[in-house]
C-alpha cells in the first residue's frame, strides 16, 4: 500500500467508488480507496437501485441525468456490466397538487431537453396493461428511467478508477485520521499509514464513526427500510417484455417489474430507527428480520393500483438499513472548519445520483469549485445546532413523508424550535408563524391570533392575505421586521481594512460611517456572496450577509490570512436586529432617539452608533424593502426592550410587525436579488447587475477568475417579469422559483424568485433570461401551465429610488 496520495477515499460503496473514479478521470491518479470489508458492504448491496432523472431542483436533475447516461459509458469503458434496464417510469397524479408538480416538471424537462412528458391513458395502458388508471388525473412518462445492478455499477466505477491508476484496498479499516499543521492528513490503518492532501468520508452507514475520528459530529441517523419481490406472476411472464415502473407517490409506494414478478417498496408511517448510538463495526452484508405488517397499508394501495400484485406469493424480503440527513439530502462538500476534509454522507437515491456526486466532488477538490450551485446538498447548510434530537425528529419526518410534495414556502415542524431569540415567545403571542433559517426561528408572518397553522400548496395559501396586509402597512406607514437571522461579523484591528479589501471585490469604505455593497467572488468568477460592509471606526468594520450561508462563507474567509492583531468574528448569536422601514419610519424612530435621522445628518448608505429607547444600537441607513428605512442591531439581551419600544411607537402611527414573507414580496417590487436565489457562484456579476461593484483596479479573492469572464457577454440576464394574472384573489397562483420561461415556444430561462407585489398590485418574478428585451412578452410556466408575462424595463416600485433616499 502506498504511503502518499493526493486523496484517500474512505468507503467502498457506490458513492466512494464513483468519487475515486471521477478523481482519477479528472487527473488525480495518485488516489486510494480504503474499504473496511468488501466493496458494496453496507447499504449499496441491498439497494433497490432505481434510476430516474427528474428532481424538483434543476441542478440535481442535471446530475441525475448525467448519472443515468454515464452507466452505459462505464460499461463500454471498463467491460463491466452495470445491469442497466431502461424500462421507463410512469408517474401518476391522483391529486390536483401532484398534477401541478408533474406538469411543472414536464415544463422543466422541455426547457432543459430532458425526456419527460404527458401521455394519454390509452398509451399508458398499452405500456403497462396491468395498471388500473381509474382516478388518475394525469400520467407522465420518463422513458429513460429504470434500474441498474448495484454490484455491477460499483464494480464498474472501481474498474474504471483502477484503469486510471487508482488503488483500492479491501479489508482495510481506517483507525485514525490526523490533521497535520500544513492542512494535510495522516490516515492510519492496520496495513500502514497514508499521508494525503484530502480525506474523503464516503463511509455510508459508518459516516458518523469515520467523522468522529476527525472530531466531527454529522447529523445522520439510520433507519430500516423494506421492499420485497413477488413470485412469478403469469400475466407478467406472458408479456415477454419489460414493463415500466410505476411512480404512484400519492399512494406512498414504489413498484417495478422484477424478473417475472414485481418489486414493491414503501416508506411507511410506522418507521423504525436503527443504530441510534452508532453503527456496529461488524455489520456488513446483513439484513434485519422481515416486518411486512408495517408496510401493509402501502402495499394494499399498490395492489389496488396493480391488482395482479395481490395474486402472487413473496419470493424474498429485503429489510436493510439506510442512513439519512435531516432533510434527506446528502451532506456534501469540504467541512468549513477543517482543511481538506470532504464529506459525502447520507445519500438516499444513490444510484440516481452517484455519478453526479462523484463528478461534483472531484471538481470541488481538484478545481476548487463545482460547476453547479448545489447549496441544497452542501454540508454547510447545517451547523452544530443540528443536534441528535433534531436529526432524529427530522429523519422521522422525511422518512414518513418521503413521497409527499415539498411545496414552495412550506415549513415542516419536526424537531423545532432549535434556536430562538429572546422575543420568540412574545412574537408567538402576537400570532407569529415561524420559519427555519439556519436553525433560527424567525417570523414569516403574523396571524390575527396565536396558534394559527399555515397551509401549504402550489397556489396562494392562508398566509397570502395577512402577508399582503403587512406589506401594504409598511408601504403606506411603517413596518418592523425581525432581521436577527442575518449573518453578522466584526472585523477589527490595524489590518482590518486591508483584509476586507483582499476578500471583497468592492472598495471598502475609507470614511467612518460609510457603508458599501460588497460582492464575494467564487473560484469560477461567480457571485459567492453579497454583503454590506460598514466602517464603524478607524479600525472596526461590521459585515452583514446571508444568515443561511454563514458556514458556507467560512470557506472563503479562511482563504485570506488575517493580518497580525486583526480579528474577524461572528456576531450572529450575540447580536439581534430589526429593519424599520416605510414612509413613516423616520418619524417612528426619531421619537426614540436624540440622534438626528434627517437626511442631511443620516443619508442613505451611512451608519452610526446611536441610542434608541435607551438601547445602544448600530444603525445602518439601508433597507431590503426598497423603502426609507434603517437596520438596527443591538445586543441580544436588549432585544425585547428595543422591540417593545419599536412596536409601541409603531402603534401610534398605524405601523406594526412585518414578517419575512412580506419582506420577500417588497424586495421583488424593487428587483433586489437574494443569495441562493438570484446570486450564486453560477452567476457572473454582469449577469445579475453587480459588475459595477467589482473594482478590477485592486487585488481581491479570485480576482483572476473574475478577470477571465468579466468582459464576456452575459449568458443570461436578471430581469423582473410582470405576469398577466387575472386572478388577484387568494385562490390564484404566483411563480415561486424554478419555473421555466419560454419565448415563442423555446426555453429561454427560469424564474429564481416569485410572488405577489402587494404594493404595486402585480404578480412578479425575478428570472434569468437569454437575450431579454424590455417590453417583450414571454411565458412563465406557473403550475406547469403558460402564463403570459412582460419583461419590465425598470422596477415597478419607486424605480428612481426616491423613497429609499428620502
């Protein structure tokens, strides 16, 4: 066994072997995989190994199609069969909501050139005559979907990696991973030690245990999962051809042709956790005792849909472990707190995603960044607040709702609250309905009475009218928005200005009291972050950014060494904040402070330390609402006192509390982008209106990457769309994000954010389009159906910015 390697992959399942293969394929041939037992031990060998392409997230869809198409290429390259059977999938909608979901996915497929489209009942019955389609509202066919052989795929990845020079060592458990001072690692095994630049944790069921060797705690929890294969069914044997799989997610089961019978699996309500305190080291090609009674309700629904399933005996039952993250997505990427430690853990649809995960992991390690924005996979979306109790509650939730639609804006309750601010109980009594943002509870909207539960769906929900009232109140008078979930940092010391200039693309303010917008540039020249940087003193700055991306942004901040005697620290937990905005916001605040808030004394994009209602605050004259307003940041211990004073002052002029949903509506009216939606490492500054904030006459993080693309024409441009929506009632529908946009029947882009602009009475969307022309008409696929929209030349609210600067 070699003593040095560019990367050591721990875990010989399908994911570990895919990562090894792609590392070698992209040029790192000095790589090693270590497997404690045999390849495929753990979850891989007993997987159902279904493959499909469509996903609600477009980039994940791209990677799933890459994965499906890779398997035949692997067979040709290695000579190892992958057992690919493209029988196709029939997707069935029993409910209106499922129909909306499938039609939206069909529109996305058309936009990106994927093969997924509606077929008639007659065509469906020809493809699968054993299905009873009564009660089905629509049927979609994905002809390229099917299944693979788990062992064959894994061995093909392994063979392809070996052919490129990679080494694989079976029966080689890892006993320690030790970080060295230069960021490299020593990986210890009974067969010898390996000095490596990168450690890759792809240990599957043992991901928690391998992480613990590096001092990490991963939010993962295994469960049992069952499926079974029937005996031969004469009607199927007589077909002489493969039948398509049936995706009847409203029925909460999956069903496919297997041999001359059927394979049926379920995610039951009466689920079972396994190995809560750690996966046994001696577990391998093992299964649990059958417990089919638990999945009987799901199986009965499958039999109702495919009656022949009830005529056959059971040939074999697979009850094996799967390991889940709190949201059922992979924990993926370099651990922000460590150097060169990569995680790829908690994968559920492994055979649909294995190739894509391997490619993205290799790109990230070798090139420094992936080609796609995959924050829904990023390990940085969870922090230490994702405790064992939270993880267990969330895993139960995602397992038992595996096939439930995850609606736009839906907030699922399990495991919450985790992190709250001092005003949480007060806001709850005021009717606050909360969302989760990087573990924090924050008010989305305020109901007329406490205890109201919001509904979820593709159309406007029970929060639509209350949110409208909040937005109009702010536009007409004043609103108080809790922004404590924003990420807040302090940079202080003699090298603070130089360090911030070396991190951010914009020039850092030289004058005390000035603020600026500052982009953070990614490895490929895209927008990795957008921040407000404020100079509060000669050597003190505050930096404010996206709260959900705080751990994500740690990776970038670490890349620029801090000068001596300079500190950069997070204030997010210690500091709370409110945005007070609206035409009467100055009047509301002026009665609480002796500091002048007049424009001449406190102009737009300025900041100062002031006292409000006896509370020391850092006040910034900025507002994400696009209206006159201030951000006010105070110590957490002062939050209640400040909030009470602001609410009392607001009541006297018809103002009051406003939630995050209204804030999202208000920023749409101004066309303001939001990180993770309009801004991501995939988008160039010139595509999202940020090029003017990038000062190329100085050096900053990833400036060379930006220089390579700065003069290139925008591939797509961010625009505001006004939808011609005749239904302006609570029963209508708006774009929410992800909807394709078509021009003359051809796909030209997609919506990144959408909603109703209550202040301008328009259904609005922010979208990235190819070659947009102001005033042109396009079609936005809301609910999967075309809605005419106009490309606006300027924001519909206060386009000149007079209110903002008043």
